[in-house]
């Protein structure tokens, strides 16, 4: 099936991601051999304080070279390399997080136990960071391919959790209005994640391989 995710870092889908090449010395403006939050976030724009704290393993408010090259730290900073990532959060209420009821609209068989294990800060919702965690990706892949879901999310330009006829046609050039009507199983003029993965939809979309 045709996908539009070739520029998204592979770590989003649980495969091996290339490590970041930036070193602490490249960011160290005050020459103390560490990277402060300000120094790190100047290089990895968009990095949050929470993510910085996760990298800062010894909680001394500065990042050493050893901390930066830890695999978990590399997973975090790799999110901020290259072109901006489309937000992969199944967010139907617009709060920027996935609650259990939201994420199970896509990962329909996800258990509450698995959800609680992915919810590392125990706030009953999943952040983008929690969804991208290596262990969380492995869990979600048991239920549905993260790569498939991200392909659909990439086409969801207005981030409403559905694909309109225009969005689906933009994602799959050549798709006809008749094709869309078949894929739109419940005839609500929008295509959900689950409708995309139905057999008839997959048969139609498979024509656009290449």
C-alpha cells in the first residue's frame, strides 16, 4: 500500500532509529562540559522540560555526554531532528493527549492493563512521548501496526481523527468518489481509522502501491 511516511524517523514505528549526532560540546555555550535545558532546547526546538528531566538521569539539572547518548535520551531527541513530525496522538477532544476511550477507537483490543503500563506518569492519558516510548510501541504493535496508523494520521490534515473525502484523495491520488463511498462503511462522509483497515478498503487502497 502506498505510504507517505518515508521522512518520519523510523523510531516512531519501533524499528532501529539512527542516533543523533549532536554532541554536548556542540551545545555547550558556557564551556562547563554539560548542556543546560536552555542549551539543549536551543538545538532540539520543542523539547519540553519533562523530556529534559527524563534525559537528566541523575537529576542535577544538566546533561552530561553520557546521559545524552543513553538510548532513551537518543529516542527523545531524535523526535526533534529533521522535518516537523505530524502529531501521532489519537486525540478526539483536542487536548493533545490520548485517553483510553480515544486510543481504543484505533487500537480496538487494547486492554486497560496495557494502557496503564504505557501511562508512565499515571495521569490516565497518553502523551506523545508516552506513545513513542519503545515499550509502548511494542505494546501497540501487538494490536495494530504503528506504521499503518501513522500513514492514516499523516493524511488527517485537520487532526479530527478522520479522513474526509478530500484528505483521502490527497493521500491516494487517483482515488474516486465511488471508492470513497465504499470505504466510508457507515456513510457519514468521513473515514475512520477502523474503516481504513476493513477488507474492502484495503483492497481498494492496495491499488495505489508504488
